[in-house]
C-alpha cells in the first residue's frame, strides 16, 4: 500500500496512478458511510484488497532478488511506513485523546502498529487503533510483508498451493459473510490476515510472470478500478461475496499487470502525484473528516447534507496533498538520512 513503484528497469508510474484511484475509492466509500449514505459507493472497501495485491507485486520486484538482510528490509519498510503513521496517529491523539494513562498506552501501540485487543465499552467503535482507525490494513500489510521476506524465493508451486488453499478458505469467508469486509475489528482480525495474504501472494505471482502479459494500459485499469469500487452492494450475501472474491482473484491482478509500466510524459507525472498523495489520503482522511465535523455549524449529526460531502471530497485530498508535500516528504527524508547516519 505504501511502497513507491520505483523499478530497476524503469518506473511503474501507472501503478502509482492506480494506487491514487484506489485511495479515492476508499474516500468516496467513507464519505458516503460517515454522512449517513451507507450503500453509496458500496464496494470502496475493496480498494484495500487491491492495495494488498499491489504490495505483493511491488515488494517482490524491489526485494525478491535483492541482496539484503532482514534488518535492512525491516529498516527500508520502517522508513517508508512510519512517518505517515506517526502523523496520522499523533493527529488522532490531538483530536480525540483524553490525556490519561490509557491514551499514552494506545499512542505507543499505535506508533508501533500493535493492535488493541481489549474489552470495549458498549456502543463504541471496536477499533484496533483508537487514534488511527484506518491503520488496521497497514498493520495487516506489514505483518504479511514481514512473513513474506524469508520466503520470498519460494518456488512457484509453493505459492500456487498457498493461493489455492487460502483462496478456498477466503471464498468460504466471502460467501458466508456476504463480502470481504473483515480484519478491521477485534472479532475479525485473524480473518484479516487471510484477506491480506491471499491477494499479496497473487500479486507476488503476477510479478514473477509479468513478462508473459504484454498488454499495458493506464486509463483502462483506472476506469475499471473506480467502477468496481463505486458499484452498490449486491442484493444477496452470496452474490456480493462472489463479487468481492472475483475482484480480488481475477480483476485486481489483471489491473496490476495492465498498469505495470511507465506511460511517460504528462500522464506519468500525474500518476506520480496521485501515487504520492495516496498514502497520506488513506491515512489522514479520517482525521481531516473529524476536523471538518468539529467546525460544522450544525454540530455533530449522522445525516449530513450533500454539500458537506462534496466539500469533503475536495478538501480532504487537498489537505492530504499538503501533508504529503510539506510534512510527510520532508519527515521521511529526515528519517532516511538519520537511519543512514547510524
């Protein structure tokens, strides 16, 4: 979700653009849900599964054949992930923290990406990360990517067998639960590991066999991705579960392969910008939404007017771009220099 697509034989800048499109899909999904319009842009949650598939592809390219120890790999991942995680978590503490002992414990856990498994008050949101609720998917991605590193040179047959077995289990989950909305709370975190590992492994396989896929497009996968994310939930649990599983198993790997190239020119520059802002947008849009609600003249309410949603759709990406340009990028540069100096 968070790794830029710099390659040894060029840049996969089209994939940067697809990452940005997926982040916009998540934003639309949450704006609809948080404003009382649940069901609009109903499959935006599948952007997370696309992120997992994309991570498998990109991390395999960056590290499968690279001579690097686990410590170096862990450091490289930390430099990329932690600055934005720090900003989002601290923002959550400033906005919602009570300043008590539990606040500092939850802050420390959030900065270390340690989920909170503890009894929750009745009626409260069962967040694994109280000050950064959206960090659950980042946590799952990091867990899977760390487990992947020592296995990164496994033979194809081993990966295929894992995909087959994990896919069978995930299909059972998707049909039984009516979709793949798992992993974000305490009750389903274990299923979330399966949800993350399955598309990650498919993305890994896609990287290994990318040479056999010659078609390369930019606009086509972007339009297809946004379309499948904004479609409403299917009327039956089985149909929606099959839809989610088909997207994760077939469509998203195809989109990744279609976008695994550098289109060059102005389009490449736009893709780079979309990719750059995608992680801050995903990580910070909850905090920015909270700020907008705090200054909303009618106070906190579930059913928000349409104009508020439209305003949020423009304000949140703009604020995320500013955070990426003037906060996250300098902070990540400083962290990288500090780690190299050690």
